[in-house]
């Protein structure tokens, strides 16, 4: 049981499960219903995401051992050996790619591979020396909904696919900066360059606030790009958007209060989830 728990942690199961859901969401946005291709595409991306997450653990296990938030992860804590982690990463990544290539198409498989390469080949090494690594890093979360869209029969060049990718891209930036404002000292102690080396806490709070506003705006515009009608579920989105907006204003004044960042972090994630659920309900009607 402990071994299974460690493997799930190595795979960053909560993050990779959400990645799988956004793939399904992208499929649903194009097709309007769930088909076998949606399951296959989501499974393939899930396997590749788990493999990529395991590789990220391998790349950072020495740094993870220096941070209180990460020192109990499978590799620094010794729950899983480095050899086992490498084997799992390779098997999961190749399996996911083959699932996408064999059962969907080459384009979808290459999109999955692109996400892995950006995450492990660009973002992970870059964040050790550049505090702006979050920008290429945010591309990773923007790709899975496009995978779902293309798997359903859409084109990677469709403006709706671009709007989906852009929404998830924008959200990840304030999502990360709120974490930075909460755990900045741990990142600093681990040797990561952060924007807190470039800006004061108050300045970064204001910058994060603007990106939260951009996320809210894009989330409210997304139904227009997808040609959806106003529905009761959209009222839920508007309500959470208002709650997030109120919470975010606190970032402009309570810069030393971690509760402000914690609430904003929680509510920006609730907002994204509400947008996904709302559009999914509308598509399935």
C-alpha cells in the first residue's frame, strides 16, 4: 500500500488527473459528447503526464531534499529508488505516446510529446537560473485541451483551440505566483531564482492581481469563443469570478497576510474548475 502511494505521488496524481480532465474537456468542446476517442486520448495524455512528472522528480530530487514542502517526496525520502523512478518514467511516457499514436493519430501524439519536452527539457532546467521560466512552463498546461480538441477532429489552427489553450496558459501564471508569495522563502533556500529577487512583495502582489483579472476576463470570454449560450451554470461562474475578484483586491493591501494569497490561490482554481464544469454542462445539453 505504501509503495502504491509512493508511485501515485511520484506521478503527481492530482496534477496529472487534472491534465487528463482538461484533455477530455477539449474533446468535449469540439465534439459535444464523449466518445471512445475521448477516453483513449485522455488515457494517453495521462500516461505521458505521469511519466513526465516522474522524470521531473528525478531531475529535482536533490533540490527537493532542501525544501520543507518537498523533502518528503518519494525520491528524497527514499520511498522509491532512483532506478525504479527512471523505469516508471520511461514505461509511462512511451506507453502514453504509443496509445496516442496508434489509436488516435500522429499529430496528437506529437502534441503530447511536445508537452513532455517543454516541461522536462525547457521549464525544469530553466527555472534553476531564470525567474521567468513560468512562461514556457505555462505552455505545458495549455497543450492537453488542444490534444482533446484535435483528437475529436478539430484542427490545431482553430481559433477555439487557441482560446482554450490561452485560457489555461493565463491561469497558470498567477497560480504559480500565488504559490511563490506563499512559499517564497523555501524557493529561495533551495536556490531557485524568483521574481521576489526582482520585485518587492507588494509589487509582485500587484502584478499577480493583474494576471488574476486577465484570467477572469478570459474565463468569462471563453463561452463566446465556443459559441455557447448563457445558462444557469454560467451564473455559478460569475459568482465565483466575483468572489475571486473580491479576494484578489486584498492582494493590493494585505501583502504580509498569507491568508490573502491562500484564499486567492484556492478561488482561482475554483474559478477554472467552474468554467470547465459550466462549459461541459452546456455542451452536453
